[in-house]
């Protein structure tokens, strides 16, 4: 079945093919509207600008900069990641996905799309954050690993929550309210890990081992649970 220029695979196609078809459809749709991209980038840059004017070059502790960085990432993500399912319900295309693809493939395709949106956001926000504030990077490798694993967990949780709230009448506010308690363990681990990447320590990876274990465990558990629960959420 065709929608625009995208051909969704039949039920006999493999899981990877179906997931890539969902991802390709979302990417083409986003390039036409640019709603999610504009929302997260505008919110992120605006918030970062306000933070930079507030703290300036004050030379704050590393834990404060780590918290500010993840606060910007979190609230910027909340402004756009819900659109992966909200736009399906608003444009009445959700039924097409239900008829042409498995729930697992839909979740995986949406998960990768949200992860790519986060990657784009962080590609813009991260260098600007270090330029506009007095934060200093002590260990680039640790910072990138924390950012990567934290983003994977954030995308995994927010994709399932977006499916849950897509039929609600107040989607934006509900998305942030539901996401915060679920993402709180991830934010705590990501902030602590980022703080150790910004601070100068003799063995940064050893020092950040508990935070890395938390972030990896969170991402694995959240994505696994989402795969198990998504069919129920999607079909309701």
C-alpha cells in the first residue's frame, strides 16, 4: 500500500524491512512539515540562550553545568518527540500503520526516528552549550558515551509514552507530566555521569561506572518493556 512516495511492506516482509519503512515514512513526512525538528531546535536554542544570559561566565561547579545541560535536553525533547504518534492520529494515518505493519516494527521505526531527532538536537545544542557557558570538558569520551546511552534511554521511554498520550485531548502537557517520573532515574544517572565527564578525575570511566551501569540498564529495561507493552498500547 502506498502513502505519498513511500511503499509500506506487506506482512510477509521481515521485521527490519518494516521498521525501516516506518522510519523512512516518518523522515519523509518530517522533511515536508519540519514540525518536530523546528520545535525541538527552537526550544533548545531559546532555553540555552536564556541559561547562558543567566549564568554567563560565572565559573559554576561541574554538577550545576551537568544539570543545566540535561534540563535543556529534556525539555527540548518534550516539545517534539511526542509528534511521532500524535501526527498519526491527527492525520488519520494510524490505521494505515495498523494494517500494514507489526506493532514491534512500528515501535522500532518510531524509536530510531526519535533517537535521530535527539541526535540532531544534541549536535546543535552541545557545542553551543560549551561556547555560551564556562563549562569545561575534562573527558570527551565519557561525555559522548553518557550522551549516547542517555539519549537511547530517553528515546525508548518517550516513544512508548507518546503512543499512550496520542489519543488524549491535552497531549503536550500530559506528555511532559507522564515522562518526568519515568525518566527521573535516567536523568539522575545522566547528570551524575556528565558531571564526572566535566570534572577532572584520575580514572573518569572507573568513577562513572555506576552511572554508566544505570544508564545502560535503564535503556535495556525500558526498550524491552516497551516492546512487550507496545502492542497492547497500540491496539487500544
